[in-house]
C-alpha cells in the first residue's frame, strides 16, 4: 500500500514525472515538499509506475509488490529513518551504481532527507549526479532544498510537490477516519499538507482545541471577560494550535464575506455566519495580523498568559474600531 495513493496519483508532481517516464527521464531528480513525509510515498509510486507490469502503478502486480515490500534489487532506498548521511554511505552508492541493473533495464536510487547529507557527502555525489551510468536514475528528496549545495541542485530536475487542495485533504482524511467533523478540521487546519492533516486527525486534543477557540469567540465579548477566559486556562494546553485554529476561523470569517465556497471550516458554517456580524471584514483582517503577532511572541518565549491577554485586548479594540 502507498499512503495517500489517490491524492498523489492526481498530483502535478506525479503527472510531471509520469510524463518524463513516457518520454525521456532526467539523470537526477530533486523531489521537494514542505510536507516532508509525502516524498517517500511519491517516490515509491514513481518506482511502481516504472516497473509495473501494466505501466500503471497498479500496486497489484508482482513488480509493484516487490517495490512495496522493498525487495526489488534495482530500487535502492537510502535514509528511510532520517539520519545524518556521511560520506561513507555515498562512497558505497557511488561504487554500486556501476553494477548493471538486475532487471537489465533501469536502476533507481532514492536518497530521502537528502538535506541530511554532510557537505563532504554532497560533494562526493556530484560526479555521479552529473553523469550516472546508463540506466541509473537518482532521486533526492528534501523539505529543505536550501540545505543542499547549489552544485547538487543544479544537477537535478526539481519536482515540487505542491500543497493539496481542501477537498483532496478532506477526502483522504475521511477515507482514514470516516468522520466528517475530524476530516473538516484536519483539512481546514493543515495548509494542504496531508501528513499534518493526518496528525491533526489522530489527535483528539486538536478537535478539543477547535471547540475551545469557538467557545472563546462566543464568550469573550468585553474586556472584563478576558481575565476569566485566561483563568480558565483553556488556551494554555496547546497555545500554538489554539492560535493556528483562531487564524483559520478569522480567515473564514473574511472569506465568507467574499464567497461562501471559500470557507474551509464548512462544518461550523452557522458559527462563521454569526461571527460575521461581529467582525467586519476589516476587523477580521486586522485580527489575523494580531494573532500572527502573538504567534511570533510565543516563539520568543514571552509568557503564554501575557501573549494571550494582549492579543485578546487588541482583538476587542480592533473589533470596536472597525465596526
Ligand atoms: Zn503494477
């Protein structure tokens, strides 16, 4: 099985690679994504597409199974566990590329978390990246392309995995959880990252946090409500998540003013509609700014209580000023 198979198969990155498989492949690819865990399943999907008996990455045939079980000798996967990749490992790779593929056609190398290569290891790889033997294709995967030498990057064809749209994330999470509310929250709060969505969906606290944010918006209406809310400590357990959810909801208040279809948290549409009467579009926009400021302060280790208190005061102020 390949996780998020349907979404990956429809992704632009996969379609681009599939096109290359049909026409002509580069010597080396750099697969990038902000969601780093998505890169390994994408690579496996591509490997299946290359070796599949029906050329469809069917996941059913013998060749696809060999890849899924990690036993195709022509598909060599490095650094599945995200560790520093030292020059010794690259030396071995560089030596082994010269052996002909067992299948007689192609041999794929995949270096996951390629940013974990030391500078020395990256330098060692350069020549092979530039001119691998016939039939060898290298794939590097990373969420941090900036950590790679320019000379490494320039030798690869870069294929970015873009963020997935709301509906795709919703469908994939629904397939895992069969729960509309969880899928909706995960899709709304994951910025198109499937593995972030999966983590959100598997964390009961996130659903709790979501409810806490809506409660806060319902109950904190004037400055005297603020200390009571802070005292309840409802936002203290997962403050960064609390602020993320608050941003998403304010964003939806703003979006619903433009077009209802842009609202991500569709499962709480009524609440969003009610909040619209409290937050003018200008107020919602400025409050998002205020929440972002609070997020930045949290990272500077300012006390959680102080950050929340100031944020809530400012939000009330903005709401009042932008009525
Ligand atoms: Zn197959």
